[in-house]
């Protein structure tokens, strides 16, 4: 395994933060969401760690272009831990990095978007707008200060996460496999929670037996609530394992079938 024994510097942190602030979402797509943006953010550092045009660099580039989606306000915490692991162990840390990213991205997405995407804009936006409507320039100042505070928070979290990531490797090396398994389990748990809360499919078709209507959706709910969403997600997961099937094709297939069954009255429209 070829590695350069490179250690990240403050200049590296500045470069990562600038790339994250300005270009993290530029490659966003429905298939892998922030995957390409994540790789773009850390690519110069990966080249320094593994060397240019090495098999190790190419392998980790493939790893980092896989599906990734989290809050923009917490993503560099994941980045810092990731780089600390790779800097210390190289490609051997691949499974730990994949598990860590999968386990943390869902939790950070929920926390970051709730606090920085909803709560803070609502509070400071309301105060700033009220002052601005009255012609008070403090409205602009308050909003500007709030946004600069958020950017400062994002800027400072990267070196902190990197430092803690080094500690994780050096002080807990014998527990790393357990951490990896826990992160992977958390990722699976988050997927299950998202299926139950975000996938909303209900049967509208209610055939009549004699003079009694049969409520299919109610009967399924009595057997197991959210059974239909779980089955649909399972079928999509099975399809993704088939040759030639991609996430984009699966998305369009689900959209087409949803519109068709809704038009036929099989599925509820709301």
C-alpha cells in the first residue's frame, strides 16, 4: 500500500473549507446527491495522502463518489474524521470511513437542517425583518452577523473533527471495528426510520364483497403499519441489484408507476 505519510496543515483546512462553502453542492444529483461534491472538497488532500495516479487514490475516489447526503452545516465534521482515518491507515480505513459516513450523515442532516436551516433563520430572520420594515439598519446588521456566525461555526469544526479523528485512531485502534459496526448499524437504523416516516403510500382501491366494502389499507395496517412502504423499498433495493439498473432509472420507474396507479384509483393521491 503506497502512502506519502502526509499530515494535513492549516492550509489544507482552509482549502477544504473554501471548497465546501463554495462548491459542495455544485455536483448535486438525484442518484448520489452530494457524493461528487464530497470528493471535490477533499480531492487535493487525497492526492497528497495517496499520491497522484495510484491505485489507492482511484479506489478511495470511487468510494467517495458513492451516495452521500447530509446537512451542509455539519458535513465537515464527517470530513475531518474521514481524513484523520485515511491519513493514519490509508485504504485499510475504507470500511471504517464508509460506515462512519453512512452512520453520521442521517443524524447530522436532521440536526443541522433543524437548527441552521429552520430555527436560526426563523429567529434572526424575524428580528431582522421587523427592524428592516421600520427602517432600522440594525436589521441588516443582525442578519449579517448571524450568517457570519454560522460560517465561522462551519469553518472551525473541520480542524476540531480532524483532531478528534486522530485521537479515535491512535487511542481506540483496538475498538475501531466495533465503532465501524456501530456506525453501520446506525446507518441501517436511519434508513428504516426514513422508510417509515418519509415513504407515504396508501391504497385507495376498496373492492366491495357483497354489500360490504373491503378496506385494504386498513387491513394491511392492522397486520403491520407501513407495510406497503417497506415492501416498495425492498423491491427497489432488489431492482438496484439487477444488471443495468441505476438509481435514476429506479426513481423514474417509481414515478411512472405511482402516476399510473393513482390515475387508475389504486393508490390514494394524498
